[in-house]
C-alpha cells in the first residue's frame, strides 16, 4: 500500500477511557494533520451502550487526544481537529464477512480524530471544506497515498495525553490489561 511494505495499526496509549490507536493505513496524511482513532473502554455498537463512567472517561480521553495533537503536531500550529464517529464501512455488504450485516454485531464505535491543516496538500483534505471520503470499494486504494504519524509523533502525543489526563482532567492513567 502506497509503497510501504508493512502496514499495521498500533495502540499508542491505553487509559481507563480506552485506547488511542495510530491507524496504518491512515485516512489523513501526517503532513495534512494526521489521523488517530480513540476506542472506548469496551467494544460497543453504539455510544449509548456505554455506562456513565465509561462514556465520561472516553470523552475525556478523546478531548485530551485532540488537545495533544494540536500541541504536538507542527502541521496543526494554525489548525484544528475534526472528530468523526464511525463504523460505517464495517456494515458495507462487501466488507468481511461479505453480505448483509447485523448492525449490533458488526459495528464497533470508535472516534476518528483528523488533524486539519491550513496547508493541507491533498484535495480531499482542503482547509475550510468538509473532508471527502470514498465509497467502501475505493477506500483501500484511496488511503494508500496517506502516511501515518511517525513513532516519535505518536510517543509525543501519548506522553502529552497522560499529562493532560493527570493535570487538566485529573483522570488517572492505567495500563490496559487487554
């Protein structure tokens, strides 16, 4: 994909609010603002399936992750974050397993955080416009052109998230037992 031999998403931090994942392949190039995903503390098909404590912890983790991206990533110096709850492509009839899906069994809530740079180069990520996503059948080819955040960028974001959760939102970080 896009000249990269190994593509694998990786968990960059685990907290009681869930996991922060650096997706590879990414849906937004690191030079255009970057892309992270925040999963809630347990798999659910719909955010309302989380209990109050889980929803609060996940929301704080999402906010801390967005703030950390803004503080750490040079591409976002004059930018912002778009937050996008997803799970749609998993329901596509062509997605594995092929065929019609039962939404409660196949959809998993997660929140995409897309950095939005004023200097975005990709036409699908132009500043001041909504991002443009392809249909499911074209998604693999479309995202192959995007470079994920680097290990160094991910480590800096994870470190800043831990500080924000400890100081600004006073949520204690815990190692995931998952």
